[in-house]
């Protein structure tokens, strides 16, 4: 699985988004250490609090299948399903990543079908509160 392939899966996952309130569709593709991939999309709710982000959905799907070791995640998003800049994980997603991923976990921030930025989790959230604390 190449990074570009993972980014394409994140873009495809945007199509499953339920986002009638913000119109922002976000998709994520999580690569497990064993080579399996779990996708997620954002699912909004009128009261907003029960809304779930694509990253958390992908991670929770993997956890529910007893997968606990992850290599990287690709995240793509944009208004009306059109990628328009990067969509880094929100604060809640960052905390979930801190719970289940190593500091050097790679996050691919999709810019287009063939372009992405790569950042390590510890660069995205230095001094994170993790199970080690």
C-alpha cells in the first residue's frame, strides 16, 4: 500500500459522508500494521455533539475488529466533496490518536488526488496526554 493509494482511499471515503449541516465532507483511510485498511467519513447530527469525524470512525472501526497497531492515516476533506486545502484532525481526533498511536504515527494531509503533506503525530500535537501519562 503506497501513501498515494491510501490518500485515494481517503478521497473515496468522502463520498460516504453525511454532512447536511456543514456541507464539508471528510474521509479518512487508516493503515494498520498488518496491511489492512479501515475507512471512515464524518457523520453529522443536528445537535452537533453526537457528530463523529472521519478519523475517529476509521480508528474505532479498526479497534472494534481488535486491530490496535496503526502505521498511518490519510485525511481528505472539502466543502461539497471538493478538496480545498488540508483538513488536519480536530482536537478530539488528536486525543484519540494519542490514545492508540505512537508519536511517530504518520498523518497524510491530502491536498489533491496526487499531492499530500506528511506529518508525524508528535509534530501535530506535541506534549500530548497519552496512556503513558
